[in-house]
C-alpha cells in the first residue's frame, strides 16, 4: 500500500544541513520500503567544476594546488545525499552509498544496507536527508513510502570460504597482534558482506579488525558472529561521517547521534565518547575533502586533544609515500611536541576485496592478556602501537628499573636501546628496512644502519618529553618510511 509521497527541490544553499521528512506508518505491516530518488546527480561543466574544486580546497591543508589536468580528472562532480531512518523509538541506521535512486527496505527478517532488522512499528517515522554537498544548481528529490502486510523475497549471501585463524594471545602475557583499525561493509559504502570481510581479513593474517561503517552499526552483530566462527576478533564501532571531518569511534559504547555533531560541539562529543569507554581516532585527516570527497579532510577545530586517543598517521593505499599522509605525520608530530599522548595508527579504510591493489600497511597493537574488543581498545588507549610496511618489530629500553617498550612511561636516565625487526613472510609488497632512526624531543636524533636483525645503542635521556623509533628504507623502489612506532614517554 502507498503510505506517503513527496517532492522537494534543494540547492547548494542547503549544503551541510539535515532535512527531516516525517510520515505516519499504520499498524499491521511486515515490511516497509522507502524509495529516494534525485536528479540531476552530476555536474559536467568543466569550468564550474574547477571553480567548485578551488573553492572547496581553500580551507584545506593541501600539499600543493591541483593542476588543471588533475581537476579535469575529477569531472564530473557529484551531488552527495545520505539517508537516515528513525521509527519514533530508535534510530534504524543510515544509507551511505549515495546512489541517486535507491529503495530502502525495513523488516524483521531483512533490512537493506545500513539499516537494522526490526519489526515495522506503527506511528510517526522520520526520514533525514543529510546534504553533504550539492554541486549542480539544484536537484529534485522524490520520496515514496510503501507498506506490505506480507514479507517480501529477500536476497541471500554466502560462499566466501571457511578459513580460520588461531588466536595466540594468553593471560598474563603481552603479545603484538596485527589489527586492521578501519573497515567497511555493504552497510555503508563497502562492497563486502560481513562474512566476506572476515574471510578477507583472515587471508591477510589479521587477528582482529575494527568495523567502522559510516554512521551505522547495523552490521556489527553479524560481523562479530562470523568473527567468532572463524577465530577473528571483531571490534564494534562506527565512523562519524560529518560535513567537517571523519572520526572512527570503536568500542560500541557511544550513544552520540552523528547528525547532531557540529564544529561547535565536536569537543564535547569526543569527551562524551571517551567517558563512555570508546576510543576516538581522527581518520584520514589530510585527505582531500569537499567537493572532491565530502568531509574526508578534517576541518574541526579540536581543542581538547587530551581526549583524542589516536590519529591515522597513515591511511589507505601506498600510505607511507602519499602526500596527504606526509602532512598527517607532520601534524601528529606537532601534537606530540605540544605534550599530547596520541597513538599512531594505520587505517586501510577497507571497502572492497582489493585483489592486486596498491600497497597497504599493517597496524600492530601490544595486547595485554587475551585478545578481545576490550584489550584492543586498551592497547590504543595506552599508545601501544606501531604501523609498518611489512616488518614486525620489537622496541626495548633497558634501564636500572626494568625493561620498557612502546607506550610506556619511564624516568630520565641511561638506557640500552634494542630494536629488532623481521620481515613478515606473508607481506606481498617490496619493502626493505635500511636504518633505525631515534627521534623525539629528549635527545639528539640518531640514525643507525640496520644489519638485518637487531641494533643496540646506549642512550641517555635527560629530560621530560617523548622518544620514538622509526625505520626508513625503500618500498617498491622508493625511499620512504618503513615503520613508525608510537612514543615512549619520559616523566620524572
């Protein structure tokens, strides 16, 4: 039965707003469909696109201006609208795929991408159009809602394999585990069903992954279940995907409605998430943003960095040589220099199977005890991480009071530094570690030739601050960072 229909026109003046459309749902329905369609989707005029790109990049910390040919490769630019549903009692999720014509399905047996499975409740429902960016002079929207008293036919998925991974973490022991911190499924704009993501992660040797779909947690429970079946720890989370930047929030405790996040309240939202026990990471902070990729570039004025646990120093493909990651690394170091304790992470921002894709990195976390959602969050909380192009490393500072490592707090004094590194046998890309570099604000920089196994040096630390270790060399024939470790902190 037809329940509701409406047409509206929006323009660039509606950018970065949430438009709410309410409708009444009768009782006795088994399934609800909401069709959203808008046109035009694309702006093809090269001159207008170039103007929009220049305007969009004015407020972003870009490595360099885009050349005309680079701007032309961005044509056509696209309008971006995301759709959310609330049934009067709860938020059902968000569809983040940005296709111009979509039909969203809600039922107890099956709900379409981004939405929770739930019985169709009678009463006042709200559809929210989140206007990420309008690049055409206007776009016309059609909304059509229909209800069904019988269940529809629903698709089935499967057949991705049954490969398992062994969890070798133990009570009372710290182990370093390979963890992917930033993943997506079909619930947002990913191409993988939950089971496929788990199987792909097992193939890559991950012991845990963090599921961070855009503005929805609708696939967390299914992905956790598949993880348990195949031995992979799945940490529930979400990626706050706002008009001004993206933050991944893992732990599954946050009650914050992403649609309410603004530049004015972002600091309070971060504090709230942290108080609830979640880990908050600034995601791909220097990636180009609107109108090239709406919201990717961090434009928030974050003033309470003490509540930010972590920072994606590297993200996406070829992470150690990309221009925007070099800017991200620079900002991360500047935050460390100001006295903030912020964990360095790599987020692949994994959306698709990516067989034969450009190079990626690994994040390793120092896990105390058994690997679990809580121990992953704790490792990030305490800064026990390193990011690497295919090397497993060990960092030790041996002093009079014991042996310390990444993320620890130590006193000033004389220490023996030991760094070991070994190439991961399953890393599929060319990567050669040549030097171990000691950096920070507590001693002079040291560059030490790497002999293939281990380096040892005496080091005197004379004041409060931080010390960190990098590895440099080459990847795919280019000089580059090979690994970056989070700091060791010095405080008397």
